C-alpha cells in the first residue's frame, strides 16, 4: 500500500446539512476554471428551440442555471451549482475572513441589537459596545422599518477602507450617539473557545474547518498545555465540515507518526492516503470528542480516525454521515459547479456516507426521521449496518454506512421537544429576555459576579427571570401547562444564562456558562473518569456495541 504524506493543496469537504438548514457541501481539490458548454448537446438544441419558437421572451441565463441545478441535483445530494452572486459569500466562510465592521447582531423588536463586538475589529476601535442598538445607518433610519437580516448585512458590510456612519442608542445615555466606522478585513474564527474546565482538563470548541482552523486549534492546544492540560474535550457538535487539509492537520495532532488518517478514492481518482508525517503534540493525554447529528464531513474524518485508532472516546449521538468528496469547477461567468469525484474512507476502511439511493427528499429528511424513529432518545433504536462492521486494533467493532457511532450515547434533551420550547425558539423569547436583562443590569452583574463561571454557578434564574419570561409568554398569547414549563425550566434557564454571560463577559463566556448545564458535556467528564473502561467497551456508560 502506497503511503502519502499530508499534501499542501487545499481539498475541501463540506457537509450538506440540508435537514439542519446548512448550505450544500463540497470538497475543493483546487479550482479548475474557464469551462464553457459545447454547442452540440441536447440542452443547446432545446435552448435554441425555445429561443426561436417559444411564445414569450425568456431569460437564457436563468434557464441554463435551472438545467444545471437539476442535472446536479439528480446525481447525488452534494453535487451542486453556486451562482456567481452567491459564490463570494460561500467562500468567505472557508477562507476565514470577510470585509465589514466586525459585529454580530440580532434583530430584537425590529431594531439592530449588537450582540458581540469582535475584538480588535473596526467597531471596537470606533467605540461600539455590546448592547448598543443601531437606529440609523448613513442617515437612513433602520429601526422600526421591518428591516431584514440580509438588508442589515448589505448596509454594514463593504469594501475594506470604506466608511459607514451609524447612529445608535446606548442604555443610560441621552439621545443618539454617532460613530464613523472604517470597514476592514474581519477574521472569522472557527475555534470558538479554549479554556480549562478544571486544573487538568481542557475544552476546545471548533465550529468549522476553514483555512486558519489548524493554526487556531494549535494555539488553543498550546495555551491549554501551558495551563496544565492532561485531558481534552474536543467539541465538534454542529460542525458541518470544511477543508480536508484542516481536518488532517488537526487529526495529526492526536496521532503518532506514520498513522493513516483518511484516504479518498473514485472512478477517475486514484487512491490517495493521508498519513501523519510526525507525532502530534497531544498523543498521550485522554481525548474525548463530542459529536451529534450536525457533525459532518471533516468532523467525521477527525472523529473517525480517533475512533479507528482507539485513540479517544466519541461521546454524543450518531454524526451526519457525509462521506463524498467534491471538486470545484469555476465557470466562465463567475459561478461554480461542485461535483462529487470520490468517496473518503476512515483508517479501518469504512465509508461513513449514509444511503442516498431513495432520492434527494428522503436524504434531506433523514436527520428528522432519526427523531421520529426514537434514535435520538434511545441507543437501542440506533440503526447500524451489520454488513459494514470493522474492527479497531484493540478489537472494538466500528460501523460504516451512516456516520460515526458514538462510544458513549447521550440522548437529546427531551425538553427541546416540548411545544413550549418550540414557541420560545420561534419567537426569540430567550434571546430577547437575556439581552434586555443584561442591558438593564450590566454594571450590577459585573460587580456581583467576578467572572462568567462564577455567574453561571451562582445566578438564580427562577428568582431573577422566570417571572419576566412568564409575562413575555402571556404577552405573546402562548399557553402552556405547569408540567410543560417544569420540564423546560432547566433548559430555558441554562440558555438564558449563557446569553446573558455573552453580553456581559464576551463571546467565550457563552460556552463556559452553557457547558455547566449541558448533558453531553457533563457526560464527557464522566467518560473521562472511566476512560480505559470505555475504550475497552466494558464501562457502564458505554454504548452497547453488538
């Protein structure tokens, strides 16, 4: 078997989490451009007939796009067409930067509410603060006019070096404050946080595998090791994927030298193996990776390699199951086609791609069907392909054909299923409650609690916010039973506290507080306590492998 070192070209794997509302996926193996259609195909003949004979005038470009989209749609769920107008936005997420003013916002009560001001960005330099509400942009009123998220982005984003004038309302200040912000290139961080849970256990949250993700993760690992980390919880939940290069570089930090991490193979693509060319910097400590149905593609490469080499424990629920590889072909009009060219396989040889032979709609609905079938609630409802069983070096059974199966199963929080929680999410009540409370009590909260973790442990939701939430529900004419509220109270409290912490202590504080009440996170800490037994498959908390 030919071994191949980590290549420096930038392939890309990105999952199409269609059921979760995430954009379709692709793997970029370099861009090939300048492609044009020949004039001899059936498509061209039909287009010619339409132009000559059809009763009305038609848009040739749009018809061509519809034809391309349908062709790719019928191939597989992840081959797709990206119009020129959308390609820049799609690529920004993976390049790890965009040009704008450097804020994260929510629309609350038809007003732009600044949730986060990115450190060292243009808005922070100008003096913008979390909790500020933007009333005007370049003299145009944007509050109370039913503005959309897309319209806000269009007004605030812009070319580096250009200026935008905002007028905003700040709690405790009279009148409007006027600021001029010079737009700049803004980094999109894919590592949300790296912090110590306790004196020996670190936590890293990775939200995507973008161009700079490895550098960010490496910096996080170095920071945690200096602070005494011996064990690591790597959170890949909800991570839809990204660059294959980032996935292999990150995986290499957890494995010894000469270890196969993943290989790709297709009808016209020779087998390519990705093998570690050195020992990683965290090859000995205990490692737990958190996954769920939103973890896909590059996330599955990392968790699959760690599981196949018995290097760590996977905790959570079955991952998405995206094992196809796409290549991007740039077309002459600035659009792109991303075409499936290969499949990827974990070190034991398993493909984790779930079936798509029943059509696009069935594939798109598959994650939702897991909930209906009870898989997200009970480990014995998890569907495993017994024809695709593989064994790790330690003799553990691992499965192909449908995602990465966790070593320790954690059911979804049943409170999420309640009708009350659906109303709270749909109406944005938890966000509104938290931001209003933080805005009105910012100084008092900073004086009462020394930091985010202290706030998370001591802040009492019931006495401070429960009455306000009930009033919001009444104002929105939302009815619920006492039992329903009791079932949802802990989840509501945890999310509201995390959102308040984000406003008072910064973006990283959100995860520090949220994790305190997170069942999957706390199960991971229990798994660390019986780490060796879980790896051997003898622990009481381990998923029963048949």
